[in-house]
C-alpha cells in the first residue's frame, strides 16, 4: 500500500472544498446550497488542521 503524504492530503482536501463551493454556487435549492456550503467549511477546516500540522513539523525541524 502506498503512503499518502500530509501535503497530498492538504491539497486533496482543498480541491474537494473548491468543488463543493462550485456545486453550492449552482445549487438548485437553498437546502442543497446550505448543505454544500457547510460541507465545504468543514473540509476547509480539516485542510487547515493538516496545514498547521505540516507547518508545525517544519518549524520544529528548523528549530533543531
């Protein structure tokens, strides 16, 4: 099994959030738009957590 890097996870989550935003913009109903917007925010939050983890690892390496 091939491992996935943290940066690849961050990039994929960001890509997915962008897709959800695009779908929300074309949403046929307010309920669908709200669901997609909420999902996008949640995915962006996950991407941000991964990004902070990546940057924290790099900062630790620089401090060593």
